[in-house]
C-alpha cells in the first residue's frame, strides 16, 4: 500500500512538472498571435488565405525586444494595407494599416520619423461643434464653417509619428481598405510597440 501511495505521488508530481514546463515553453515561444495562441511561422502567416483582410498582428517577441531607433525600419505596403517592423533586417511584427483614400493619397517613398507626440490632434481634419457642444460636422477641415459660438476640434491622433509635413503614423480606425486623409492609421497594440521602440530618425518606407 505504501509503495502504491508513493508511486501515485511521484506520478502526480511528474504530471505537474510536465505541465509547468509546457506552459513555460508556450510563453517563451517568440512566434505568437494577439490571442495568446502559439503562432505560425511568418511564412505561414503570409500564406494565410485571409492575410489581406485579417486584423491579426504577427509578433516576434525577441526581435521586438531588441528594437531601437537605429536598428529598426518600418515598411508600409499600400496594396496589401499591411505594415511591418524590421529589426536588424529581420521581420519583428506584421500589422494591418489604413492609408489614404484616392483623394488623399499617402505619399510613397523613404522617410524618417521627424517628430513624436503621445497625445496629438490634427490641425487639418476633425469635427465642428455648435455653441451647445453638439457635433454638426464629423468630417470637417480647419476651413469648414463654424456656427457662432462653436468651434473646430482636430481629430485625435494618439502616438503620433510625423514623417513629412502633415503626414504621419498614428493610432486610428483601421478598415481593410484605404480610407484615411493620407496618414497611416495603425491598431493600438501595434502602434504602441512602434512608438515605444522607434524614435526620431527611424526609417519609414511606404511602397506599393
């Protein structure tokens, strides 16, 4: 009886140890998706049938951890409406973006981050409110008519990273089609990494 009891204790201990090690391996895996599942390799992520339409973000934790202003590069692919963070020329993150609609095209080319502002508001686009505080125009520009006693309020652009004149990268609504006024909108979770890791001087490439 005593032998059986000891055997049972050892079996339970072994199972608990295996589960603990397995959990640690899962947390350490550098390829993960936002919901905590162990993610596919980047090539498998690219090969997904819904890659163009998904809002999923692909991460490589170890590479993101090493990112800084000098060794990072952000690439925005207009056709795919996706962005990527490269660290030492290795993919570290792939995320959805929303770029300029046809009448407000996002500029193509190679740029550098020239300004970072955590809480930024647009000077060009936003909403118009009347004297009672009611919004009367949700797609206004700074030159739109403003009722007496009312005001124009620029659109909120959190985690703003300017790359050229009035263009930049920032947190915003990410549709799966180009719909912005020219800026690159990025989901909060992805933009937080970019804002934290990239600084003034980080290269940004926008291409077709």
